[in-house]
C-alpha cells in the first residue's frame, strides 16, 4: 500500500474541513447553521371588502399602519415565496391584511402592469429598506397573514403616506 501524496492529503483535509463546516455551521465551533424560515401554510389572499385602518401601537404586535416582515407566497406558485416587508392595513378575523412592498420601479412598465391588472403606489423610502431605496406597494393583491408568521416590525408608515395610499386604494376599487 503506497503512502498518499501531499496533494491527496491536502484534498482529504479540505474535504474534511468542508464536511465539518457543513455539519457545525459557519464558525466551525459546533454552532448549527441558521435555519431558513419555514413558510406558514398559505391561507389565500383576501377577497372581501377591505376596510383600511391606521392604528400603529408600540406594543410589539403587528398593527395596521406598521411595516412588518413576513413570508409572502408567489401568486403563480403558493408553495414558493420570499421574506419581504409588508404594510399592515387591517384585519380579517384572526388574520392580518397586508400589502407587499417592492423596490422595483413599476413606473417604467406601467402600461404592461395595468394590462395585467396590477396597481402600484409609490410610497417612497423608509426604515423597512436598509439601503434607503424608494419602494412601491402593490394595491391589487391584499395578503392574509397569520400574525404568528410575522418575524419583526420594520417601521411605522407616517399617517400622511398611509392616507395617500388608502385614497389611491379606494379610487382603484380596493383591488
């Protein structure tokens, strides 16, 4: 039996280090990797008559007028989605009603968006985006979220901006 070459030993050592890092986390000190948030079962978008309210409260619970982070399912495949900021605009029983934020500018493709039935509101920038990018809210899709699925509060939307969004939402028929 021949002895391994220095290259074979180095390759084995690199593999062992990579295996150890995968099983013990990024520090290599037995700390497990941070788990990816598990999406909550999708309960469907809100389809009723929306009653928009503004009632932020400094109580640690998600309230209308507050920007929070939650897992939002994609429309085309509800088993997939992404963690994103949403604006809480009301309640439906035990569920929160919310509008999703995006940093993508839809003014450039407004005609295409209108043909698809998507309505956007330019809300500007705020504490929900670390980079300070201007954001838009999607007004034609009202999400129903389990309050337990909300991971953190991001900001309170100022009353004037909230009222301007609510007015555009009413003019657009609430969807």
